[in-house]
C-alpha cells in the first residue's frame, strides 16, 4: 500500500499541486494527512484521481459533472453490493437457482431471466 506526497502525485500525473488542492476542496479527493498536515495519497486516491483526470482531460467533463459522475458511480457500487447481499441471502434461504452477478465490479442489468453481466 503506497502513500504519496502531493509533489510526487503532481509530477506523476502532470497536474499542478494547486489543482490537487482544488479537487480536495471540492470534495472530489480526500487524501489522508500526517500529524504535520502533509497530504498523503493512497493507491485508492490515485485510482480516483486517474478517473477524474480521464473525465476532465479526455472527455471534457467539468468539475460539477465529475461530482455527479462520482456520486452515481458510488451509488452504483452500493447497489451492486446490495444485490450481492440479496443474492447471498436468497441462496442461503435455500433458493439455489438465484442467478448471481459474475463480478463484484462488473455492471449488471436486470432481465426477465434475472441478473446478467452487461455485455460490451
């Protein structure tokens, strides 16, 4: 598990440190802090930053749009977890033919036959 200081993250992703601070102020990133208040970015923070940069740089999404997309992404992840818990509960109740999502991170869709992994 890595912990990276703002200067390292800034250079690695070609982002000005002030941009990283802005993302934190806007609630898009939440790096941990040392006792001396130095920001430390985890591997999870870097994955989230990469997603943000993909939205802003490659897709032209503004920060308000990024906030919406991140919120929807978190909501989708919670719904996916709820579906998996429901499938487990139904399975442990003796309903063995309940279809289960193929992956914890895969997108699913509800069909007449049950849950199916989204085909690309």
